[in-house]
C-alpha cells in the first residue's frame, strides 16, 4: 500500500514538473492518456467478467444451506464460514481480493493523475493570462529615465539643423495653403449666399495644416449649445468633451406695433419707440431645420459633411483654371480632408474643416467615422485657449528657454516613429499637454537653454508614467493651476478633470498599440538623433 502511494506521488510530481510549453506536445500527451484510459477501461471489463466466472462456484456454495456445517444465518447477522469452507475457497478469495485491490489502486492512481493534470492545466492557463497582462506594462522594457540621450549641445545642434529645418519647410507649406484656402472660402461663401444656405465665415489656420472654417445659419436662426462630458456615459470614449448644437429660430415678441412685423420695411421709422429700445425675442427649437437630424433640432455631422464636401467641389470647379495642380478629397468620412497633387509628383495633405464657434477661442468640430447614434455629438476643441496658456507660461521662463526645443524634438521623434510603425493613439497634442503640465509644476529657472537634455528626459518620463497609468488630464478643464495665467469660462474651470487617455482605459488593443509605439520610439531615440546629426555634418563642412 505504501509503495503504491509512493509511486502515485512520484508520478504526479513528474507530471507537474514536466515542461510542456509546446501546445502540440500537450495535445499529443492528452491523446496518449485518453487512449491509455480507454484500454484500461476495456481491461477492467475483461477482468470483471473473469472475476465473476471465478466467483460463481464460491457464491453457489455460500447460498446453498445444505453444504454448510455452520448454523443458519440469523436475520441481520453476519455469516461465519466453517474452517473447511475457508480452506476450500481461501486461496480463490485471496486471489480475487488481491486482484480487486490491484484494480482499485490502478483506478485511483489514474484518477489522481487526471486531477493533477487538470489542476496543472488550470494553473498554467492562469500563469499565461498573467504573463499576457504583464506584456501591456513597461516591465522589462525601455525606461524613459534610462534611455541614453545626447548632451544638451548635441540636442541643440539636432534641433537647429534637423527639427527647425523641417519646421521651416512646414511654414512654407502653410503660407501656400493659407492663401489657397482663403480663395476657396471666398468662392464657397459666394455659392452659399446665392443658394441661401449656411453662412461661411473667414478661415483660420490653427496648426500643422489644419484650417477651420466657421459656419452659422442665416437669420433669423442661430445656434444653441449643450455641453457635456462624454466620459460620464462612454458614448464615444475617443471624444473627451462633446456637445450638441441646436438650431433655434429667434422670434420677435409681438406687442402690436407694425414696426415689429416681419414684412416691415427696414427704412421704417417708428415714432412710438426709442432707438435704444431693443426688440425682445424668444428662441424656439427648429425641428427638421437646415442640416439637422431628422425629427430633431440638432445639427447633424453627416449632413454637414456632405454639404461641405459638395460646396468644396463646386468652388474648385469655378477656380481650378487658376492653378497648376489637382485637388481631391482623401477621406470621404471627413468633411474637408484634402490633398493637393502637383505635376512634379509632390503632394501636400491638409484639412479644411467646418466648425461651429462656441466663442472666440473654442469651437466644435467633426470627428470622422463616428457611430450613427452619435451623429449629433460634436467634439469641442480648446486649441486656441491652450496656445494662450502656453504663451502665458512662456513669459515666466528665462530668456531663450528650452521649452519650445523640448516639445519640437519630442514631436519630431514621435512623427518619425509614426512613419516607421504607423499611427497610434499617441498624438502630438498629448506631448503638448504633457509639456504644459511640466511648465505648471516645475520651477521656471529649470528651463534654461542648457537644460534641454534634462527637460526632454522629464517630458519622456512624464509621458511614460501617463501611459502606464492610462491617465493624462486635460491641462485646462478642472485645473486650478491655470486660473492665474489665463481667463477661462466658468464651465471649464468648474468642470471635473477630463482624461485624454480615456480611450486607452476602454480599449485594450489601443492601449497596447500606444505602449508599443512609445517603447519603439524610446529605443530609436538615440540612434535617430545621432543619425540625423551625422547627415547634417557633411553639409555644414561644405
């Protein structure tokens, strides 16, 4: 008995310790064990039949009372065989019992082995799951604080020869696009005025070939706004702050005077009212209004997109003869994602998007590929407020501070990594937001020109920790540190903080992609900087 249990223990221990990382090997072992168990079951059935045949004479002797020398078994009592009976059948019974014990031990041994294999497989699955979750973290990968970075002199040379040169090229493109967009918008405005459609305002160049075109409904209509923090319901986690735009009609409150009627002449002079008296109006929702979602008063993004693209095509058809290039829409889901193709083969991609102004520094814009049930939810942009904050923070820094160099180098590395491995959830404005958080919390004296290497490391480290936590707060919303630098509307300062990395919390695949992108960027940083610096040196010597 002890020997059998010892063997079972060693078999189970061997199964636990045996490495079976290869799934094919594991399946093969499982098939072998299954076949072995089937053969064992067949063997048990054969032994059971054989045992019944051997035990039949013994059962006949036991059940036949005339063959016993002992007394009749009392009711409820135990049968005690006579010595002669024990002598005759003792060897047979002993052999049968020994066989039963042997089969019982084998059966329990295989049961124990099966349980061991079950728990082993369960533990291994849990271990693999934990390993898979661990891959989304930064353990064992590049650490921003340990990435080898060049000294400040090398970084400044890299910025002036490579980053700034790329920026100068971008500025030339922006100058061309600004002039072209101005002519396009003027032509589009003429088309809308003739058709009685939306009123198009003057375009504005924001950043990185991003041109916004304000739109408004014609009188007596106007827009009303309903702001909301989208994370409260997770309708679309990619939108940090959104709002609905309602079309309303401003109706005059009639008091019986003919001067307030709609058909009154504009040159009419009313002697009953003072010129300073303002005409009172009330706003009424316009259901199924211009470019609204059906049976609602809310402005529809899809309808605005189709209208804006159609107007762009009409405008280009009118002015295309003036230019020696082609203009086309590069993304039908975006309202104004355009590309200019010159005859030389060069291409310039830019965006000219319709926006609805909340005020002079904030506007709603359209995010492409949004679900149909969110057709009336517009994304709110605070880019102009952010630029004002960055300008205010810059005034507190030392002369020729390194904050601009730090941001532009980080963006350059990010854009080069995007060109290598494709787009990710990590965007330029995330680096800009991280920099402004550092400017708000670090002493201004730490941003001297020679500190660029340290501040670049701080920026990469801040971004790494934000990705690990899946948390990067919007620098303006609900942030009390900005109140002494920039004046914001109360709905922004009193709102709850907004997490710009909320999509990483909702979507694991987006999170993994962003982490891998940033890790690769860290690994390539040192090589990329020195590679660009080496390329620039021969031209410098010439």
